[in-house]
């Protein structure tokens, strides 16, 4: 893979970024989720680079080789969104294509809601609209059975120490046990283990969940998504109920929902060919 | 409770079903009151109440299997509540206790109900505290509806503990934070004594406890399958339900229709949270003294 490695200043911190493709190509920004890092997009970056796009995949704040500011409030979603806007500025781009998965999808929704003028088109993978997410995580009993870990992570030290003491085995297990067989090879999982072991990374990663519950968001003017978007959804997701995907579309004025019946939460890994082709088709459409 | 009088001795007793730790006032001529604690506690939770209970009563408070200082059985089936009830009956047999008053709080309240169904003629009076009544199908449904409309995120710890492997991996080494969390602001303010919480942390730190304690939740599916077959069974002995009415997990709707489940039931509210016997030991003991 022909990747360039960079460190970029944004919003007062430094993000570690991998990029590929022509520097003057249309830019796609890929935002990974928990507990991944830029490597979540290993099956997307070469594909889109070869099609002439400038593809950019940061380690988000707290992850892998990016800065890990102290404290919980450093990880509130408004800060995470500002990191992304700062990245766009650093690249000198007014508008980009944005693709996000899991927590990266939550950030992508938030960036699009707060800075719609900066996003040309949006692709969301397996995360509902923020309004749907908030409502269901707290009130839907069936969803609760899937989101207990969000609340477990609130406990101080909940996973921070333990993650290291077990050499991150359970975190890797959390990935593989929720994925279809073969989605992650043993060699790939070793790359995740290395990223978890970066000093302070696991605490920072879990702080995303703590900030979600323990800090107040600065809401956008409107919760309607006006830019063209696609929501792709692996229906065999152990963390998210599919009904949340359907409910999300009410907020999307130019949205399309595509469901993948047998695919798990790890959609861009398991259905890479299909996902890549659909995204490419979407981005090349005139509107 | 700044100055607890430690009125009870503890000892281990080995019976056919296992080895259990027991707190006992030791006055063998006193009429026995058997008190069963809940999660994440131990029989220590009865110390303060015992201080205020009629001295002529003999308090016997075993630690339930997998908790306190009782044995850490790995086999999950042993934690079905009907099985835990058999543990208690066998311990009482070994102590040559025939008839007794029975008290249960939280999971101990469920085990106590199973004891009361198992040996009803031996349970002369029954006190239940802050736990659903297992034969109360209608009340449980109504409570579930309210919980669903209000949001059930506070039940996360139950789903967490039902996960395979994770409680074992995650709680170990972080027992203090884990146990303390469930005593909330009452724990932080010292309304539930720091000594008590330290004791529960000590017990939870015993090898395998994250697994054995989680077994109480992992067997819930088996338990509820059994309880749905109990519809219409009534508890025959006079019963007092003491409800700490600021409990967020056991809500007032859990008490709806409760009178249909007992031949004789009295309900008393106390302004307290879930751990009512530790928040208001004097009031709880006064109600028990009057009832017994």
C-alpha cells in the first residue's frame, strides 16, 4: 500500500494521519471508530487512491499515534468535530467527502450537522443519527441489552488498567466475537494490539464514552441532515438495533439507506468490495 | 452508623452442598431470624439492623454461595435461586433450626421466597425487602412497562454480568471501583458506612468472585422460566414487605398486585434507597420487632 504518513496540527493537538492518492484529487476523509485506528480503512484507502481520490485517514484524538490530551472533557464530540474541521483547513479544502464508521460515524454526523457547508457528501456506516442514538441508548430495552458497555466504561479505571494487564486480549475478543469469521486476520489483530498499547491510548479511547455521558454537547442549529448522504447498515450488528437505521432516515433530507443482511458491525471489513463500489458510485454521481 | 456494635460471631459450616460462612448472634435459646443478603453484599449488611433487633431473637445470617466468605462454586447451575434456597435449608438443618422467621433483601429476598416455597411450614413469618415477588407476574409486567418508558440504562450492570467472560476479565483488579459504584451517593456521603463497603470490596476481591457474583444474573433466564410456572402459588405465612421507596431499580410498580400473592401481607414504606436496612437500620428493626 502506497501510504504517506503525516502529523497534522489541528484544534490545539497533533493528529497522526495516513494519506494516499493524488494531492490535488477530490478528498475523502475516513473516520474510524472504537476500538480501531486509521487501519480500519486498509481495504478502502488503496481502492479510492487508485481511482484518483486523495484519501486521508487520521488516528482520531486519543488513538494510536495521535495526541492524547488529559481528562474526559477533551473528548466531547464538539472537540472531536473541531479536530476534523481543523484537518480540512490544514489540507486547504473547503469541502470534502466524509466517511465514518462507529464512533467515527458519530463524529461524521456531528461535523455534518454543525458544519454542513464543509461536507459535499456523507457516508455513514452502522451508526444511527445522534437523536436516534440518544433516545434508544437510554430508553430502548432491546438496545440496552446491546449498549451496557457504554455505562460500564463510565466507571473510573473500568478497562484502562485491565486492558493492559491482559495484553488487550478481551478487547481483541470484543472485535472478533462480534464479527463474522475471517473479517480480521490474526496478523491484523496484532496491529490493533500495538495501537492499544500506545501509552495512554486505551484510557483516552474509553474517555470518548465517558465524555458522551458526562459532558454536555453544544447542539447544532438543526438536527436535519441536508447534504446528500448514504447510511449503510450491517444488520447482524451486536451493538446496534437495525430499527435505529430506519428511524435515522427521517432526519436525512437527501438520504438513502442500504442494508446488508448478513454483515456485522464491521461492515467495511466484511463487505469491502460492495461498500467500496457503492461509495464510489455515490461520489461520482452529479448530485 | 458511626459506632456499630459487632453483635454477631462468624463461623464456617460445611454441609453436603458446600461450605458456607454464617453470622450468628449465638443465643441458642432465642427464636431464629434467618436473614439473607443480596448483591453485591454479604451478611455484613445485617449488622446494623441486628443491633436494634429484639435481643431475644437469634439472628442467623449466612453468606450466600459465591458471595461473602462462602464458597466460590464455579458451576453456574448452582446459582439458580431454587438451588441457593436448598443451600440455606441444609445449613439450617445442620444448625438444628426447625422453625424460624425469614428475612430477605435483594437477591437474598428472592432466595428467601424460594425457601418459603420449599419449606413453608417452617417459615413462621416472612419479611421481604426491595425485590420483586417472584409469583407477581402482573406487577412485574407493569413495572417493566414503566421501566421501558422511562429508560432502562440503569440496568446495564445486569446485561454486563450476563456477558460471557467479560465480568471476569474486567472487574478483577478494579473491585473497589466496581462495588463502590452501586452504593452511589449514599456510599459517598457515608450514609452506608465506609466499613461496610470496605467489607464488600474485600469479599468481592476473593478469587473468582466476579464470576460467581455474575452467576446470579447469568441464571436469571433459568430462574424466570421456573417462576412463570408458579402463577397462582400463594405464600401462606404472614408477611411484611419493607420498601425503601427511593429505589431506582425496584420501583413502586413492582409492588402492584402484591396482595394477590400472599394470604396475609402488610406493606411498609421507608424513605430510603435500595439498601434500606443499611440506610435506616433503626426504622427497619423497629418494623421487624413489631411484626415478630
